[in-house]
């Protein structure tokens, strides 16, 4: 009825296209930014007693975080049909609208995370900053690094949860309409953020610490994914039908059941590699093979986080509440 009588289809209205890889990429990069801010804040707040209070041990990730979020915003900007209308979000604030919270929240995270990144740059690395005014700002912000780290920790949690709230607020999409989805996206954001720190960290102690953290995050992520599907299976008919593409082994649903298969391989493999990393004593200098194994397991976590977003965004648009109602 929706397609034939009302004409709400892509043929009659070409601009009513479904959400695609651009939205999924935005959700992934937004979560990665949130996780990176949280993990870099933990790294910089968790300091040794012999280190100065205003000296950061994690510099590259805070500097990179706002640019990752800007790339995600670029993808969502590409998805908007009337791009100039996107600025209307900032003409008002709607407390009951998740998108309004997201627009204002993300708009605040970008400049604040940029200031946090500048505050982490020590004097010997000021040459990374091309412009002179950035060096001056960094010098002034260095004493406030810990305060900015706390603020960005909170804002990172907000961004990680928001990416899940954005989808879960769609009642007409049964797959997305779950209270566990924001928790799943937050957990995935923290896990990918830890993976990014592992890849970019130079200190062995930092790599090993976040490897241990990521092991528990991967375990909890697998548990939440299982509970997410179990909750849908034991819920209404529309919720139960919405997860069927992930467990229907046919060519029509190939991308969805293969995503579950990949996740069932990627996450356990990442866990095994991480267990091998933290087992035993490590020397002050990691061997090339040990570094490769660390980076490989972290890369698998990043790939898994992207697969989760892609699979849920696309699969969530296959089944609508009206599809199930029409059968009755």
C-alpha cells in the first residue's frame, strides 16, 4: 500500500532514498571519535608520580580526534539533499529531539576536542603545529590539560551514546528500536577508541594497558550483541522478523549473515591475539612481530566496529513496523 497507493517510493520521490554507507560511516567515525577522546583522557589522567601534572603521554590521538569527527560530519553532509537546510538545526534547540541534541553536541565537541588536542602538545613537539598562533594557544593551554581531559572524557561518552540513540529513537524501525543499541554503540566506540590508541601509541606500557582494557571491552561487546539479538527474538513479531536477515542463509540476505559470520571470526581472533600480547613479560623494546600482532588485533577491532554499523544501518531499513502489521 505504501509503495503503490501512497507512492512513497524511490521511483515517485527519488529524494526519499534510504540511509546508506555515508550514514553508517558517520556513526562509525563519530563513535571512534568518542572512544578516542575517552581513552586518550584516561591515558593522560593516569600518570606516574614522577611525571609533571601538565605533561600528556597521549598526544597524537587527541590531535587526530576532531578531524575524524569532521570527516564523519562531511559524510552526513553529503547525504543531506538540501545541504543549506542543515544549518537550521542551530537556529533552535529541541530538548525532545535526539537529532537536535546531536547537532549541538557534535558542534560543541569539535572545538573543545581541538583545544584538548592543543593542550597535550609538549614543548619539544610544538613543531608539529604549523601556524604560530596554534603554538601560542598550545603553550597557554598546557597547564589546563587535565581539566580539558576530564571535559573531553564526558563529551566522548556523550558522542558514543548519541550515535546509538539516534537510531534507537526510530520506533517504526524494529531492529533499531532497542534500549540496548546505545549501550552497544557506546561499548563499540570505547573498544575502537582503545584500538586506535594501541595503534598510535609509542610507549609499550600504554599499548599493553589498553590491550588489557580492550580484551574486556570485546568480551562485553560480544555479550551485548548476543543480548541484543535475544531481546529482539523474544519481543514482538516485528522485532523478531527484523533480525531474520542475519540468520537467513540466502543470496538475498548475503551481506547480513556474512556480517555475523565475520564478527564471529574477527572478535574471537582479536581476543586470542590480545591474550598472546599480554601473556608473559615484555621487554622495554617490542619486537617487530609483537608490534605487528598488536596492530593487527587493533585493526580487527576497528573493522568489526565498522561492520556493526554498516550491518545495522542497512538491515534496519529492510523491515518496517507497517510490514508486519500488513500481514495481519
